[in-house]
């Protein structure tokens, strides 16, 4: 009898795995391309939808920056992830992640200057280009585009790393940089008063949208259920609010063309994500 009591007591302290208990929490990691406050607000409708469909609590988390978020992904700290295309590709290669969907439309990368002036690219020569996340695909693509225009990073201009996305537009206002690089979504998330003094100069690239990924440690039955819910998400009531907040309009399964395009960004992305950066 004493032995049975001990066994029962120990059983109460055995933590269930992700696929074994409806009480276990699902964590969605969202890449920190905007502030944690905006991320939490924008992704609540998706969390509520998944919570209802899976019958368990779903929470949103992010990282302090891109390298921190990437390290959390490699450590399997969340079961689902919404991330930039190049981080998705590297996480797929280096970690336990499978791409299951891509948000539409693609991500426009824009060069932003101050409103009310002639924003000629020559203003960049000998100055700095502001960016909040040098590891982002938009940032890497901007360097490639500027090179094609005759402006070489480290020679004709320098990168000005801004501490957070909220301060990116302010760097133009203060004169720290003549231009900033950001996605259209990041520009849209700016404070309305700040946007009044900013002007998109050039849409230099349209990239694949953010990827939704599932961790390989999730049991297959749970994974399949999550995939089905994600692909059905655009038909839900919560999706209307989510798309209104984020600017996304839908999602599709990832295709080989998108994944192949990202191959060329694997090495510079890894370099940018190193802990020393």
C-alpha cells in the first residue's frame, strides 16, 4: 500500500509532453521586426483561433533582437514560429523547423527618406544607412540593391544600427542618417505623426512573406492538426481582425521557388545572427 501511495505521488509530478495533455501551453514565437507591444496585439487573434481549435492555452512570445530570437528557435523554446523568410530558411537547415505556410502578400522592402526634400541616392554617399535589424532579409536585399546602383557598403556608406524599430524613423528626423531601410509593414506600424515627416523613396524588392513554421519535436498527430488549422485560418472570424492589424491578406503553402530564392541569403544571415553581432 505504501509503495502504491509513493507511485501515485510521483505521478502527480510528472510533466506531460506537448502532445499528451490539453493543459500544456503552446508558444508561438514571432520575429521581433516591430515592438513586442505591437506583436502581442497583432497576433492575439491568431492565438485565440488556435486556442479554440486545439483546446489549450496559446501564448505569444518574441525576442529582444533577431539573434536572440534565432537562438530561442534553435533551443526549441516554442512550438510554432512566425518569422522572416531568411530566418525561416536558416532555422530549417540548422534547427528543428518545418515551413508549413507563407503569408501573402510578399514583403516590400522600401528605402525611406524625409518628406519635403529631393531624396536623391547621392545623399547617401559618405553618410549612414539606418536599419533596425541588419540580419533581416529586407536589410540584406537593400545592400544588394544599393550595390547594383553603385553604392558599396563600407566604402560609399556605413550601416547605422538603430536600437529598436520604433526609433528607426527618428534617426532621419535627427539627421543621423539620410535614409532608412524597412519593410512596408514596419513603415505602416510607425506612429502617424512620425509618418507625416517620412517619405518612401523606392520599393527596391518584393520578398516572400513571413513563414509560419512548426517545430519538429511536436508529435505528428498534433502537427497535422496544427497544419490544418493554419491553412483554414483565413476563413475564420479571427482572421479578419488579424489581417486588418497586420496588412496580410492570406496565406499559402510554401513553394520550391521561394525556398530556392532564399538559398543565396543563408551565409550572410548566419553571419548576421552570430552572437558577436
